[in-house]
C-alpha cells in the first residue's frame, strides 16, 4: 500500500481551461488525473449531438487532453478517470484508442463504465412499477415521456474501482458522480471497505472539494484580491492518506490560492443539508469536517464522518419544455430607464395584438435590476443613467409564434423611443427549452457495466 496518493483535478466543467489538465500532469508528480465534464444540462446537450451524429455525444476535447499526456500515462503510470463519455462513452473510447494507436503507444488499457443511460429501458422500468416521480412535484415521468431527451443514473465509485482492479489506465464513464471519480482511487489504493462509511465520506468530501477545478484554488473566491496570478491558476490536488485524512494543495510555482477559506467556500457549494450529503456511496456529514492551514497553499482535512448509503440512485432526466426567445436593445441618456421600460411595454402590447401568448415574459433592465428584481429599484430616480440595456425574454409552446414575435424587436429602433442601439446578433430565433427532471430509482433496477479494451 502506498503511503499516500496524489489525485489532481483537471476540469471543473465541460468548457473549463483547456491547458489545466495538461499542466496538472506535466508540472509535478501525480498519480491520478480526474476530470468532471457533466452538469445536468450537459447530458441533454450531448444527447442532441448524438442524435445529429452517432459518433458524437461525449466531450470531444477530452481526446485532445489524452493525446497531450499519453507519454505520462504510458511511462509515469498516471491514470486518468473522467465522466467525459457523456451519453456515448464507447465512441469516446474509440477516439482515445485511435489517437493512441496513431501516436504509437501500445499497451494502454482503456475501460468504459456505462449502463447509466436508462432512456431505452424506460417503458420496461415503468411497467415494473418504477414511476420515477419528479422529486419536486411528485408527477410520474410518463407525463413528459414523449419529450424526454435523456435519462441517466448517477452511479458512484464502485464501477470505477472495478475498472482500476482490472488494470485500466484510462477510465471513461457516463453519468458517474463528480465525487465518485476521486473516491474510487482512494478505495482502490488503500483497500478501503465499501462499508467503512467514514472512509467513504472522507473520499466523497475530497472529491467534492476538487470537483469544480480552480474554484477551490482561488477562482471565483469572495476575497479575490488576495489571490495572486489568476492568469496562471494552479488547479487543486488532493494528497490522500489511508486513514482518510488528506491535504488540499496545488503544484509549486502556479498561481491561485489554497487556504482554509477557499476550501470552506467550496465545501458549501451545492450541499443542501450539510449533515446529509447524499451520494450513491454514502451519506457524508459535512459538519464533522476539520480544517487546518498547515502551510502556504496546503490545507489539512480530517475527522470526517459518514453513514450508510440510501437504497436508491438519483436519476437526472431532461426534456423539451417549450421554446424561448431573447433579445436586447440599449437606450441612452436622457431618460434611459424610462425609454427601456416603454420599449418593453410596447413589445407586450404588440404581442397581445398579434394574438401571441407566452407562458412567461420577463423584462430586465441591465444596469438597474439585472441582479436585483426588486420592483422598488425601478421606481427610483434614474434620470442620470447614461445607458440601460432592455433584455426581453419569453417562453412559450409555439416555436412559430415566438419566431413571429422575434420580428417585432428590430422595428422598435424606428418605431419606439429614441436613442436606441445595441441590436446584436440579428433577428432572434426561438430555441428549445431543456427542463430538468430529478427522480429516484431503486438500486437493483440499474446495474453499471465495465468494459475493458487494450491497445
């Protein structure tokens, strides 16, 4: 058993800094590179891409990262774990093997974890009594079934551990939890028992701390003026020990900041009840976390407690929920706010005259209340404002109606208040609204699968 392992975060979301994971591998010694690409909406985007091209549906820039670090994977034995597979991990695997073969790197083993996509099995699951009720409304998923784009199970660390046990160098998953990507190598390397819930919780919280990449090493930090050299921010690294304690750090010589406060801010990110952070692997108790700044850019974390996991998996589903259309116009001094408010009223009246109905219509005044929707703000004297951007957004069931309404925006330039500009991007077009459907599914109804491929 190793004394400790280093697990480096290389991606906080699909579209994060392209060079961050490469720097994590090349700027210092690490054992694992973990990369999180999947937000809830990302699965639906990938599903749309796969519907247009059967070879798509995964984070294609992940392949560029692997190509750049193949030497380290082969010779330094750095292992890569990522949910970049999205809704098409097999196609992602094919792309990885192709670039490895072209580069002449033989002997690399790629594992695919799938089974999370339950969209093809939805009819049989419903027949078996799994209603997949919306966790907020209680409605059964059948009410939106015809409009579903994706439906995926949040698997935990177990199939990733299985892939490591089978000798995988690169592990590509579908919808595996962000935290499970980091927990899995700790279980594997330290031979942890899945039923030791304090250890499961420790690895889970370690994963939570680095799942958003640079957000824990100084990015998006409240006291941002304390952070040096954000231009060259170093992404976080977990230095983990067999007893469940770990350190949050980053490579020497990189920008950013790892402090008690950056770690505490990340700990509070998306946790709900801090004493019941529910994952497929355990329930982690964030109220037991102990922190100590050991030295510059090095924070010790220990004392974490956990409880047994729940009998259900979370399901993340998405569906088409009508259409949206947005556009903006900018009005200048004098009376910029009054002009912008009048323009919004004109649009609503013209829509009514056309017989166009919206589910929702929202008018924001950027420069006044875009971040504060208190109507009282609009009643204040704002005559001195140099400019106000009127942002008009609508949501409806008819794409045709919204597209017709979109033809009403530009005419306001010559048929509305004066001093207007900023009509950017041409005539707006309606686009689909992707809505989120959270549900629970009995764990015995979904089984992850691990496939191994050796070059």
